[in-house]
C-alpha cells in the first residue's frame, strides 16, 4: 500500500492564468473540464518561505523525477508531494484478502475469548442498535475467535449491544479492536529547521487564527437535516397486542393467538420453535432464529419474563431469512410503546458506536451583507469544496478575506475512467 500511497500518473499542463481581486471581493470559478465525475476546489494562501531551500531537502527523498521550480511556482510543495513517489521501505504485497477495507460499510473488528473449554469457532456475533432507527449486523467467528462486523450506515453516535447469540450464561468474553493506532509507528522524519521567514509566517498565521477564534461564535457551521434512508421492508405478520386480550404473561399470548411460534421448556430454559408454512416444508431448518426487542438481540428467556402490558406489537417472520453469513429460520420482533426498551436490560457488551457525522454546510462569509462589515475575516484557506458530477454550468464561488497576497487555486478531479485532472491558477489579492 505504501508504494501506491501517492499518485504516480501524468501531470496536467500548468495554467499561467492569474486572477486578480481586492480584499473581500467576490469571485466565481468555472470547471473547465465537464467530463469529471467528482471535483474538489481548493483555494489556499501560498507560503512565503523560499522554495529553493525546501526543494533540495525534499528531492533527496524522491525516486520519481524531482520537483521542479516551475511546478512549485504555482502551488504549495506539500500539495505537489501528493503527486510524487517517495522512497518508502519495501513491504510485502498481499496475495489475497477477505474484505475490501470499508468499501461499502464500516467494518468493526474484534474477537471472542471462551471462559471455559467452549469452541470459539463459528459462533454468531450480533451487533444491534435499539430504537426506532434500529440497525442489525451478524458475523461468524473464525478458528481464533476473530470476527468482522459489517455495519450499515448509522447516522450519529449510537448506543449498541454486541453479544454472542444464545450466550445467556456469559460463556464468552467480547473484545473490540481499537479503530485507530494506540501509538504511531516509528518514522524517520526530516529535521525541523526554522529560518526568519518561516518564523515570521508562523507568527502571522497564529495572529490570524486567534482573531478567527475570537469571532467563531458568529461563524458557525450549519448542520443539515439528513435524509431518511428507506428501510428494507420485511414481510412480517404483525400482531397489535391491544387488538387481543392482554394475558398475564408473554407465553400465554403466543399460545392463544400466535400459531406460527411454539414454546418449549427444558429445566428453567425456554426456547421458541418457528413453524414454517407447508410451502417451505421441503427446506431443512437450521434451528437458528433471532429474537429482537426494540431492535436489540434478546434471548427467549428475557422476553418471556418481560411484562406483556408494556409491549405494543409482536412481529413474526416464519420463513428463511439471510443476514450476512447467517441463515435464519425466522425473526421474532417485539416493540414497546415508545420503542425505548422501557425497563428491558439487554445482555452483551454495551458499545458506543461512532456513526456518520451529519452533513454540514460550512460557514462562508457574504461580504455583500452590511452586517458583516465590522466582522474581521482572517481566513487563509478561502475555499475547500467538493462537487459530484460537475458540468459546464458548475461554478465555485467565494469571497476573498482581509489578507492580501498570492493564493493557490487548484481544482482536482477524477474522470469516470479514474484519470486525474488538474487545473492550477494563481489568485492575487491586492
């Protein structure tokens, strides 16, 4: 992976175009190439440090053609490093892999450890999120007890429960791997060197940042309302408990009016039996099913001991159902009045899942608004915006800040075939 960390393809021709504006001026940029599938516009202030000093140091580490002054004249050296090949230590390449790394959804990695002599292989690991926006994922453990849960899109941070299916006696211990490094690997970095120009630049940027922080309360980003995702419809048979006599136990309710489910008892343990219709008699049952309580995986004993007076609906799916690698005989889904668990205490590992952050509309000033006249603007990055499928009518708009000088204007995009395209210009604010 390290060998392909940087782009090694061809570089676009550099534009000599120079744009001129005044502080707090309004500028529009059009996309010159209309065949892009995605494009990102970045407008950032250029460094005032002499580039020749930095080039000699950086070029000694590159094994691709060295950076040339005529290239770095138009943009920051850090950006150009993204288009260079670096002499990383050689790493062995993988010949095969089990998962594309978070290609479609988030992968949650962990392992189980047996508290006794139980086998850790082929145990079913469940991940469930309670509430009206419930989420469910299943995985099977390997011979070492490791598992990978493929988590579908979850909006925001949510409380989740991770458990081993049918492990009511806590025979297994669950451990979730950290998503990030606990410590960074050892890297050989270039020695830091500060000359008078660099110190001057750092001090100036520090002042700009302090001014921006002082007025941050007037420049807050706006969180956009996320669109509700369409749920996959499941062919449940739904029993509204209020439509029937409320019996004193959940077990009595199943016996009286839910013929698809049978209940058996062995010692002090209860078990459900899902009765398939005649049309499925040719299939071989697996004996594996899921009991869900407000979206959380539960055991038969837990739901049968719960008060039926707090239950709103019981949903039954008495047919073959697939979730991830697991083949189920059916689903039994209980919901409370407000779908908030209402006194039900799930078993398993309580886990705070870091979901997708809500989409934001980032603050951008409007200097045509007279209310912003007295609000200082010390931004050095004027724009960083991505657009999908831009066309010839797509435009990027921005207002320049109070800081004069030269700014890099770089538009980077990918064509439908994966080819990288660049448009590089210079903006002079004076």
